[in-house]
């Protein structure tokens, strides 16, 4: 079926008839006729610039609405989209364009050796155009999301229209339409969580999508009032956002919020409960999803049971399994996590070395470790690459993060290995303290002692003003480690 292409009506898979977008910053609202007219105009602009079937375009506008228009327009003419941060440096832009061999770059800033298209403009329209058949093959490369640095060799996750459409269909099957009806998205578009989960899912369900790109501390301090003003029913974000919001923002009062997803980083049970209390709802889910599976593939709601560190419940379409010793696939047990899902990526962009170790038949090897119980519920314990090997005893870094974040004076924590002549590695951690708190490193280490097994107690704790993040808002433990060690020089 490689040659099968979308028919014109299949655009409804991505923008349902009742869908609309509102820009929270300027208050403008765009209904489906305006969106489809803008897509038609932008597709013609791309075609006139010389883009054609099989080409690639890098999309990096600062406006998330413009990013969506560019995405759909490129697909309409059969062009593969590479989504990146609008904040890349000139050298990073050049590197991304060269690595992906992109023919064009869309955004405020251009790139050498690529056609530059300024950001798309969305114009209001009362009449919806009849779009011709989209030319992109269902099983060809539709979307490339970068999951590693842009300064060296970026690792690109490649999805097809088929894998994306499968994920959207499953999301709609597991999330009530009423929950999605008024969605708020605050995550960036080059992040799978922000694009696929927070934006494409509600648009495909006919929701009103409120785009409030990366509101920052000032914005999060008024999150509750913003939810009330917009009548938001659903939002999804990352744990670090909630740590800030819970500290600074009054609770929403209108009672419109129906559902919250939290994902993309380990969620402590204490924080999970605090979010539910702040929101006044129990439909708060700890989600499991990775870019390679097109974001969410499962989740656990407090409606279905108490908060437990790492509990992400059963899969949303597909199957979880454990790869036991001897490479035997087991339905229950503890060990490396496998996932089989129709939303699995095609593979890594031109990285056959990575593809060879990423798949085992129908299974994607997630790189996560965890436990699946007899009911099929998955509890994550951490990523294999984040294990700290202390004298042969393996300590998941995420486990240390979650422990430290239970301390009332700690806002955020990130654990990492420190080389040691005797043990090989010892446990180090960087923490950010709550305002006006002044607890010492020795006090924090003492607090950990007795609350976790001895090999997992940090030997060093570095107190920083903030933890450095990449352009997708995620922590890189190596970068945090370098910042921590540099701070004490």
C-alpha cells in the first residue's frame, strides 16, 4: 500500500468541520473555512516556490498557528515536514537543513542553501475551498521530529500519515469528545506532546484549540484565571510546568476543566495528587508516550486508582510486554519495556544503525524499564540509559528525582552519575529550591537516608537556581551534570 495517497476528504482526519483555533495572545479566532483557505493559499505559495512531491521543508515559525498551516499545506502538496524550534541559531539551522537535505525553510529566520518562506498568514474567510487530493503517500515520510541535539547529528523520528492518523483515532477513542471540546495547548509545536497530543488530537475531534505558546512564569502565574476565561475543558503539560503553576497560580473557579494529562517526564505521586486537588478533578492522568510512538500510548487516571510513582496504566490500542532474559517476550514481569502499536514510527531518519536495535519484529524497544502486573498495568521505573551503576548496583536516576521532589523545600531535581575511583559511579543530583528556602546539601542527604536504599542515597547534591533544558523543554542529564560541577569550581 506504499503508493496509496490521501483523498481530499481525508483532510477531515486532521481538521474536523467544527474545529477552530484561538490565539490566546491576540484573541483572534479562526474557524475551519479560514484555516482551509489559508492552507490552500499556502500550498500554492509552496508549489510556486518550487516545492514538489518528495521534497522536505523545515518548519520553524514562532506562531504555533502558522506552524499548523505550514504543516497541512506541505502535506497537501506531498512534502515531508521537519518540525524544529524557532529559536535555533544560524549554525543549528544550517546543520538541520544539511542533515535532512531540506529544500525549504519556513519561519521568521531563513537558512543558507534552502528556499526561505516567511511565516504563513492566516486570513479570515467565510467560504471553504475544495482542496484537491493530497499527494503525500499514506506510508511515506510525513513528519520528522528531532529528539536529540541540533548542533551535531540530529536524530530524526520519522512518522507516516498512517501512523499519525492511527494515533489520533486511538486518542479520540480513549478521550471523550466533551473533554477535548475546549483544549488549551501551552507546549511547543516541535515537541510531539505539543503537536500530536495537544494540537492535532483536538483539531481532529472538532474542538476549539486555544494556543498559548510557552507562557513562561508570568503566564503560569495566571493559569487558573486563563482556564476560567477560556472555559478550558482539557490541557496537557509536563511536570515542571505544574510545579510552577501550583506555586504561583490561584485555582480555577468556574469548574469547566474536565481532564488533565501529565507526561514526557517522570511524575511524582505527590505532585499528581496536588494537581488534582488544585484543579478540583480526579480525571488527571499520568501518560506514557514517546516520540517514536506518536506521543501518548497509554495512561492511568486517578479515577481508576491512587497515584503511584511511575504508574501509567494500560495501553491505548496495542500491547505492552517485557523483554525477559534470553530475549523472551513476556506479558507480565519486570524488565525492558516493549510496545506494539499502530502509531509506531517508520524509523529513524537515515540511521539504519539505530533502526537495527530499535525493533524486534512487531515490537518497538522503548529503552524504558518497568513492571507489568497481571492486569496489564505498566509502572515505569526509568530509562536504561539513565541508570547509575554504583559498584554493580543499578540505580534508576528517575527514582532519585522523585524522592528528592517529595521534599517540601525542593521544586525540581535531576540525578546523574559522578565518576568514582572505588565504586565506578556514585549518585549525584542537582536541585532547585522553593523561594526563600535555604536547606543545605548535608541536610538533604540526611533526609534521603532511610527513605531509599543506601546505594541510591545521593553522595553529592548541588543546589542550583535553575536546571538547563533543551529546546523541547526536557532535561538533559549530562548538561545538568556539567552545570552542577561547573557551579562548584
